[in-house]
C-alpha cells in the first residue's frame, strides 16, 4: 500500500486525469452501444409455468411483444352507448397506427364480449406491442396514452394498465441520490468541521457512482440486468463510497494533527484504514457475488452490478484519495485546527469522551447489556418467521398512478382475479384428450377460489389448447397461491388421461414458481455467504471466535431488518403511508438481495471496529484495554457512517416503488440496529466476556491459513513483534510472530 499511496500522491494530476479519462471512455462506450439494455426477463428451467410457456410458444409464432390495457369506465350511462362506442372505435383505430403497436383487441369486436363488464360500466382494450417493454420507444408508449387520454371527460374515465404503461411511471432516482449526498455532506461537516474534509468523500462517492453506473449500462449488453439493478447499486455506491472515503480521510487528518507531513500522513492512512477499506470492500463484493450462485439471471445481474459499484468505490478510495490529499494538503483540517497545530504543535488523535465513558460502561456490565440487547433483536426478528414471498402487482402502486387506477377499475368491474388470470396450457393429442380437457374445465369452475373458466377458440385439429382461469382473489393474495397448488396437486392429475397433459402457467404462476425456487435455494445461499465471511475475518484477525460472533450478530441484524419489512409491508403497518400500497407479500427478490447487502455492510463495521481493537491488542496484549480503546476510538466514526447509510437508504423509501421501498427500509433499519445495538453493545460486550479467547487460533490452522494484514505495518508494536494471547488451550506460552507472520 505504501508504494501505491506514494505514487498516487506524487502523480496527483495523472491520477485525477486518468479517472476523468476513464469516465469519458465509459460514457463513449455507452453512447456507441445505444444506451443501456435492461431486461426484466428471467428463466425458471424445469418449473411448470416455464413448461407451459414453452409449450405455448412452440405452437404459436411469437410476432409481438408485451401488452398493455386501455381501461374505459362510464361514470354515467354505459360504455356500449353508441356515442361512446364511436369515439372509442376512432381512438383505437388511431392507436393501431402508432409505431411499434402490433395489434389492438377492441371490446366491441365480435370476440371481445368478455372485455365488457356485466353492468356495462367498464370495458378494456388490449394493446399488443411488437417488442418487449424495455426495448420499446417510450415516445410511442406515450403516444398511445395521449390518444386514449383525449377521451377523458365528465362521463368517461380512461386509465392505462399493464407493465408497458408502467414504464412511464418509473420514478427518477436523482432526487433520492441528491438527498443522500446532502445528508452525507451534513454529517461529515459536523464530524470534521472542514468543508474540504467534507468534500473529499463526496467527490470520491460521485466519481465511483458515475463510473459504476456507466459500467453497468455496458454490462446490460452482455447479460440480463434488471432495471432495479442500477438503483440498488446506487444505494450501495453512495453508502460505501462516502463511508470508505470517510474512514481514510479521518485517519489522514489524525496523521496531520500528529505532526506528519501530507505524504507521510497519506501513507499512514492507506497502510491502516486503506487496507481495512480494501478488506471491507472485498467482503461486500463477495456477499453480492454470492447472488450468482442462486442460478437466476436477474439476481446475477443485480449481484454483479453491486459488486462493480463496490469495486469502483474501493479503487477510488485507494488511488484518488491520495491524489486529493496531495492537492488539498493540510486543508483537511479547519482553520482553527490548523492554527492550533501551528501554535501548540502535534497532538494525539482525540477520542470522544462520551464514547470513552460508554466503552467503560459496557465493559463493566457486559452480561445485563448483552441479555437486554439480544432480547430486543430477537423480538424484532419474530415477524420474519411469518414472511410470505410473492410478487406485488399494480394494486400496490401509489393511488394517483394510472396503472393503480386501471387495476382498481378492472377489479371492481370484473373481479380482483381478472388482474392476474391463470393460463392452463394443455397437450391434446387426441379427441379423447380434448374431451378430458372440457371435463377438466367444468370441474375447475366448481373449485373454491375460481370465479370463471374461459376456453379461447381453437381449431379442431389443434394439439395445444388453453383454459383461462380467473381467480376470485387478487394475483398477490395467499388464496390465489393456494389455488395454484390445488389445481396442480389435486384437480388436474385426476383428469390427465388419454394423453392429456396440463401445465398451469401465466404471470401469476411464474411469480409463485420463482418464490418457491428461490426459497429452496436460500439455505445454501445463507450458508455460503456466512462461511465465506467467516473465512475472510479469520484471515484478517487470526481468530475463530471473532468470525463466529460476527456471523451471529450479522444474522441478528438481518433478521430484525426482515422483521420490520414483514410488519410494514406484509402486515400493512404503514405501507400505504410510504406510498407502497396495501399489505401484500414480500417481494421474492428481497431476501437474497437484502441479506447479501446487509451481510457485506455489517462485515464492514465489524472490520473497522475489530481492526482498531486488534491494533490495540497487538500493541498491548491486554484484551480489556484493547476493547475499550478500540470502541472509544471508532464509535463516533462508525455511527457517523451509519447515519450516512441510513439517510441514503431512507431517501429511496419514498420513491413510489414497492420493492425499492422494502429494500430501503429493511436495510436502513438493519443498519440502525447494527450500529446502535450490535457494534455499540453486543460486539464489545461479547469480546469483553470472551477475553483472550477472542484471539485464539489453533496452531495447525494458523500454519495453514495465509497471513493477511488488515492494519498494516503501523499496527505492529515497537520491536516488530506481534503477540498472540496465551489461552487456556495454549500451555506453551505466547506465540511470537514477526510482522510477516513467520
């Protein structure tokens, strides 16, 4: 690290120019590629819904893309009134001429009777486009909506539903990012008292954010990346980008106040906090890359995008910060601090008296504080055990959006299940199989939870036929999920004879299958990231207990975060107030994404706290003193970066996107608890109780594991020796190793 820090310090303009050139190259690459190409598609090989889709696609040529609906509701009279019908027909004819519109299914066509409600007050037209929604020109979607909106009046409401129309409702993240940056600036200004010290982490975060977002845009041309990936990456980038820079800047400021010159202070900062940043960033990246092991392309895109963001944040912290230190020198201190340094000479880094007193308080009462904190965390985790995974629908959109109003109109006019019909796709190789399918449809109509069964027209010799099953409840309801199980496990098997094979498909079934597949892989995913995290901490601190304790603490933080998400979004304790609609299932994507992020960020705080405790331990060999000093030295800084993280994630809660609101609130709450309860109480109390056992590592394991220094050369005591504590299991005296661990 010394060589990198000195080179970047001495070649400051080359480093800054190199980063700006890299941004320009990435921007040029995105422009040349025609922008980003996000995709919401994901495959579920082997599931019944996938087999249904494949069977249907094999028998019908796919000539169109996604579809949307134009919902018409007469506030007086009926939509079938001649005047209304004439206006609608003219509008739909103009819609059919819009570029990228492949077909328009009118409710007034001979086959459109089912598109008009029984009371005649509501009807809908289906607009099928030629491309998937992410590939469509938004101007064409807007033109369709503008044409439909022209019919709005005192007697006719017109709303637009479907995922295609929802593309125009996606909120911008720029305001949330700005709020996050502003909150970070305020926190750092209070922490440092210097505008320069505040500006440096912000510059680093913005540069890392820009480079990573451009790289993610390029990544979309190589693999499937969902549109939520850059939003989630922005969460992480703003948080870790400012946090990593903040830790390094704080250490650099301490070096300047201790009397070091700017270059030596830079080297000292990078050899300590810089190493910790690299290690912490590695833990976050490993956790996010763990999403690739689940085997879902859409989660792989999110994981890789987040890992790219973290890589940029670490790279900026390691290279750009030394260059910025060279540019700003001692101006990272306020004028008053610089004057004091000139008048009074070098001084040791000041430790917050409040945190020093708190560290002593925890050290005197580790048992009652541990019990109290554990009970609190476990209580907040309880709702997690009732979590129901699924997928929200337009019924969870903000009430003022047209997709939500279209959803409500269809639910009122046709029933809630009309917003998520089930599609039964059947192989019908013989007349006997066709008769069996007819009998199946008749029995399904009698199944509780089924509103109606529709059999679309089919040619007499068709070998693939469909049944459209309309549930009585909404697509996201538990009753609809149970209905899918009933059809698959009990009703359909009784009729699969004479060669008849039936698969339950449709978007609602796809979402259920995705939740089931993901739930089945979650135990393996949790095991992998916990084991990898433990191995990384074991390498860093040459300990068995510290990694195991960290794993338990991280799972407690994550469990509490999930508990709050379930209470708010699944139980409905405030989801409407957040603009996320009524109660509903927790998004299937959330557990792996949130767990990966939380495990990575919690490891960050663990590394920053324990690395400082480890420094003191290496100097003193006194566990009690090391824990007290380490917590007193890092408590204020860890809570400052936690506040920044909380502000960043909370700013995204009110965007109007349910999955982002779930993610933002869950991570913000978990970080709050991690900083205020886990790192402030549980970890130091546990390390106090474990004593010298914290630093125990069997000799055979110590020989096998490679030696990695997180604290760097500055952490070694005078004389170059590092003392491994004597434990009850070690009757041969202290183990002495030099700085290389030999």
